[in-house]
C-alpha cells in the first residue's frame, strides 16, 4: 500500500513540476514575443490581464518576482509606445515636408492643366 502511495506521489510531483515548467516557459516566451510586432498586442494583454498572474501563481513565482517581471514587461511596452509616438510625430512632419516639396510641382501641373483646359489637377 505504501509503495503505491509513493508511486502516486512521485507521479503527481512530476506532473506539478512539468506544469510549473510550462508556466515559466509561457511567461518567458511572452517576454520574448514583446519584441515581435505581430505578437506584441497579445503579449500586452497577457501581462496587463489576469493570465500573467495565473501562470505566475502556478509556476510558484513569488509576488516580489512577479512585480519585477511586470516592471520589466512594462518598460519594454512603454519603450515601444514611446517609439510609436515618435514615429507618428515624424510621419506628420514628413507629410508636411512632402507637401511643401510638392508646391512647385503643383504650380507647374496647374499651369499645364490650365493650358489644356483642365482646371482641377493636383499632384498627390
């Protein structure tokens, strides 16, 4: 009887260890996937939702370590959001610059269009 209980306990411990390992791998993969543009949104949901806490609890990660992991993930997320904001500002500046560069061309095209009786022609 004791032999059977010890075997069941070993099997249970092995399953628990495998589950903990799987949860740790999910967390680490999510951290890595934050760098992948196609995976980033789902990873942000993972870290900002309940799923991270569930995985961390199952993996046996202490609250202190969970906080450190979340801080790391948030720093990565914030850096991408800051970069996205900079790109939006620069894209707007590029559109303005592009439009300014086209002004002489628009004037020339308007002259040609007027010569051919087409009054509404613009370069885009």
